[in-house]
């Protein structure tokens, strides 16, 4: 699978402040990658370097095989949604989008199409300065996909949207991904949203990559698992489970026990629980795994410093 | 998907921002009004003064206030067009279009400078041909030289403001610096002769003429008339040299601005 973005060892400093340090990431064609990090982690700087708005102090970045700084033609294949939408405020919604159609050489009817797609058809005649923050965000999304890009970069894409609009937007992302094979790089600190759409993530903090990979691998690698064991002797099994060195926490409820384990126990937990149950003559009625949330994964990765 | 005409669209967008109704109409009126109202003939024709000097004087008087309006308009366009884009972040949207940075800056500058200069020259040419058609045609070289000399300082101020806008990313502050430069050099115009006499050296006048070649041109034509003693009598080629030097420095500052915008500007 070819790469949409290949960034190697990117560094960017603002005076003495290190924004990004030795950051490498790859976005594969057809993937939806999440760029996760707290405010000030270096997400926006990374995105700006990928877009060719900033020159890295060190390292290099290629988008569709070209250096974005010197090759503006790559923007024919890229759509961008900035955290704060920047548009000429005196222009009217439809007029401006029609202008953007002409910039990209697409039919002007596409302007109305994308406005309908983001549910902004009622604002055709308004000036951009008359739009609310949420409407402006929707407009920014329409602006980003107007030329049917192969790759969309979005910085905090859902920040100004209400929950319903957020849901619709995530549906739209999945639809574009499935129907048109659009690749995405989505930066956000609202993790549940990313976990709904992303197949891989890059976790960054203080300008450095702490972990990267697909979500399943990262859960496997970093996240503590919670195992739910249904049994006829929950109290005895809970007591026995506490003897395992990788067990962090054990709770009981009416259906059985909840065993939270560290990653060292990933390979042996089922075997060990079965053995303990045999020893105390308990009957195991069922075992299932509950994965950690993306927030928890993020916390674990940043706490551990990544690997 | 074919590539559109991004350059023309960015130019159109910049024009839309720089010259919203009724700005161009009002400016055209202002240029015309000030050209006619402040035109002065000074009665030279009847005093047997060389025609070249008369044409120079008339052209100069025609463009006094309009040139000031032109400079202010250029500074306003730089601040509102390029400065605002940098300050508010609109430049990020524009830079995400399939267009080279130098083309973006060219489109912005064409909008900021092109229409303003065309309006200015249009009003000036009309005024010249209406007020003194018999003088203008035979002395076209004098008229062109006078315009070239006077426009040099206007473009110099504009180029400095452009560079400052890019470096500071604050259009309003850059314009303030531009206006300060404009008035500072204006004050120098009246002081530089005095300083030169006090120093008994032509150097201050020569240096000032690089910024404002019209200063040297005025002395050149004054020396031609031979009626009054002039402190400095530059030759025609020397006067031309100051125009060349003025434009070279302005061009250098523009090139520097392009280089910074295209190779260094992180947004």
C-alpha cells in the first residue's frame, strides 16, 4: 500500500521552544489516522509542515511523494480543515465556494452539492462573517472536500460542533473513506470520536511521538485489559486472582469478577484463571475481555513514555 | 480533475477585498479633483522661462496631492490585503490552493498596486491633456521623467511597508512605519538643502536624491532656466542615475520580500 504522507525526523523550534522533535509518521493510502495529543503537543505544527505552510528545521516530509513546500500542485489532492477556519469574511458562502471550484478546476455546481452534504444549504446567501462557529466549521469541511481530494487533513475537526453535528461529521468521514477511498489524518483531543473512525493513531506529546500503530496493536502493547470472569464462586476466585503478580485490581459483582491486568499478563491470563478455578473447584461460566478506552490508552502510553 | 485558474481567482478575490464599492469610484473622483484643483501654472509661460521647466513644474504640481493619496492607498492595500491575511490566518487557506507562493504574492501585489496606479495615472494623463495639451505632447520625455522620478519614492515607501508587513505580520504596524517614513522623508525635503549648505557638501542632497529622484530632477531643471543661482546643478545623466538608483533599491526590497515570502515565511 503506497504512502500518502511520509515524514521523517521532523523538528521545529520556535526560538527556544521545541514544538516538534524528531517526529516521524506515515499515513498509508486508504487509512484514517488519528493524531492524538494534548494542547501544545505539536499537532498543529506537524500538520502545517505536512501542508507546506512551515519548513521543518530538520527532517523532511513528502506528501504523495513530493515536498509540499515546493509543490503546491499536491493541494489538488489534499483537503484541509484548520482548527480555526480562515476565510475572507466579506464573501458570501456560495460565491466563495464557487470561486474555490474555479481555483481547483471543478464544476461550480459542486459548491451547492457540498453545502447540502454538510447540511448548510440554508446559508447560501449569507456572508461568511454572519455564520456561527458551528456553521463556519461545516463550511470549512465543505471547502475541504469540494475538489474531491484523495487525502483530508483536519485539525480539531469537531471542536465547534454540537453532538449531533459531530456524529454526522464522523458518518461523513466514514462514508468518504468507504465510497471514495479518501485517506484522513485527523488531529483531536476528543478521543472517543477518533476511536470511532480511526484505524491507526500517532500519539504525540511535547513534540515527540510516543506510540504509533493501529489501534488493536497499541491496545495489545500498552493497555491494561479488564477480564470479566463469570463464576459460581466469585469471592474465592477474586481472592485467588489477587495472587497473580500482573493483576492490578479485582472487583466482584453479582455476575462474577472483574480482573484488571497489566500487559505482562496478556498471554497467560486465561490459562492462569482456569488453573486457579480448578484449584478452588470453581466453575467458570464465561470469560470475556473488555478493552481500555482510547483515553486510557493515551494515558498509559504517555505515562510510560511510549516505546 | 483539471487545474483551474487559481492565479486569476486569487487576483479577483484580492481585488474584491481591496476595492469594494465605492472605493475605486471615490478614488477616481479624488484623483481627478486633486489633479485639477492643485494644478498650478505659476505664470511661467509669460516670463520667458524654458518650456521644459514649465512642463516639469506643471506636472509636479498636478501630482502633489494625488501622489499622497496614491501612497496612502498603496499602504492601505498592503495592510488590508497582505497584512490582514497574515494576521487573521487567511493566508493559510490561500496557501492550501494549488498555486506557487510567488504567484500568490504577485496576485496580491497586482491588486494592491495595479488598480491604484492605473487610477492615479488615468486621472493624471486626463488632467495633463485637458489642461495643457500643447505642452504635453512636445515635452513627453519631461513628463515621463517627472512621473518616473516622483513615483520612485512612492514605490520605495510601499516596498518598505510590504517587507515590514511580511516580517512583522501586522499590517497596521507596518503601515504606521510606512507613514512615518513618508513624513520623515517629507520633512527631510525641506531640510536637506539647508543641511547641505551648512556642511558645504552636496552629499546630503545626493543621498536624498536616491530616495527621491524628483529632488535631483528639480535642481536639474532649475539649473536649465539660468535665472537664479542654484546650489546644485546635476547633469541630465546624473539625474537619470538617481532615478535608476531609486528604482534599483525599490526593486531590491521587492525581491527581498518575494524571497522571504516564498522561501522563509512560515505561517
